[in-house]
C-alpha cells in the first residue's frame, strides 16, 4: 500500500476548480517532502506568505510497518521544507510564516493529564517519534534563524473527509454500509483507548490564527474532553438506533505494539492568546460523520443495485 499522496482531488472537489476555469483561486502543484530540490523550486515559484506543513505518513499503525519511510517523510521531510523556507527567506528577505503540524501522539505514554505545551513528550510509535523530531527542529529553526515558525500540537481532529483507515471514519463508514445492508460486521482493535476528538474545521481556524500572531509560538488545540473508542461506537451506532455490540468484533491485528491509552488536551493557551474556541461538540461531530456516511452508503447501494462495480473510498 502506498502511503504517499497521489494526484487525487476527491476530498477537495467541492472547492477545487481547474486552473483554466474563470475565477479559479486554488492551484495544485506536484511535490514530495523527500525531494529537497523540488521543494525549493516550489517555494521560489509560488513565493508564499504562509506555509502549512500538514504532510506526513500520518497513519500510526502503518508507522510500525514502515518506520523508515515514516521517518524519511514525517521527520526529515519537515526539515527539508524548513530548509527551503529558510533559504528563500535569507536570499530574498521575504518573510514566510510557517506552520508545523505537531501531534498529540508525541505525548504517547503521558506523564501528566491533561497535556499542555510544556508536557514532556514520550512517543509510543515511529510516527510519534518522527513528529517529535519535526516539532523540535521547527522550534530550533525559529530560534536559530528568526523564522516565524509555529507548531500546533493538535489532538485528534475528524470530519466526514477523514480517511477510511482511521478509526472514527472506519466506524461511521461501516455504520452507513450496515444500515443499507452492504456490510455485516466491523472489526476494530483497542476499544478502551481514549482520545480528545474535535472537528477538523475548528482546528484549521486555529492553525490560521497561529500565523496571524506577531510572535511565533507553540499551541495545543483540543476540546478538553476525552472519550473511548467504545464510547464513539456507542454514540455513532446509537445515531441510527443500532447497538454496536451486535456488529463490532475485535481483531487483534489492529492492536498497536505499544498503545497510547489516554490523550486529553488543555487548550487554555490557545483560547487565551489566539481567541480560539472549538465550536463543534463531540456529539455534533459524531452525528455529522454518521449522517455523511449514511448518504454515501445510500449512493453506493443505488449503484450496486444498478449493477455497477463501486469504489467509494476515494483513496
């Protein structure tokens, strides 16, 4: 399975326009975090005022199977992008504000609860370790080269656009298919793992707010509530009056070699300094995702009933 992105716009189709169309404002460029020269060319060509590094091999379970690739992209790739930004800024005097997507997975085996900006990191996966490197190299470049570079330590952020291999979307996608008779069972791993889940749209606003500040800094973005995977299942299946116990089965293959049992963020700093407030509650998030995947499954069933072979994943 290739974890690198391909040129597929399925998740941004509602806002993407071909560059030849009148009024097009968003333009896509080929790029790869492992290609330092290519990144430098892109920065010189685009001359961005802000760069948001959201790229990574971001699947925690996959990082155990592909640790070297995860390190090359998530850790060293972030350094290559920082170098491209630094070189351009130093050669032109043109400021680029830089956002690094740090992760709550850096906290791993947590040493305090809730976790905040000063909580020590104890990553429990190759992904978490790679993110710690990307985080600290960003801080180092901020302090060494006077870059306006901020790190957002984001706790789990979800939406109907979430990839189907991630547990929340895997759950809601299965619920829609079960409701329409397209699937019988849902196989999951650790139901007792607890996460602080929020809506991705709220968190993107927080990212943007970080780069509007006069001084770069690091911020935790979180709801400040934690729920288990089991509780997510209860609420998601309950949205359609289903009992998750009738459909969910445990597959040990989905357990991580080193589990992160509890993540709970403290967003007090972001609220105080950025004026950031999450608007979508956990319950609203669950309902939004279930409703979206119910519609997706209905379209899938219509096509299947008409005799079409269907791939609705968009992967």
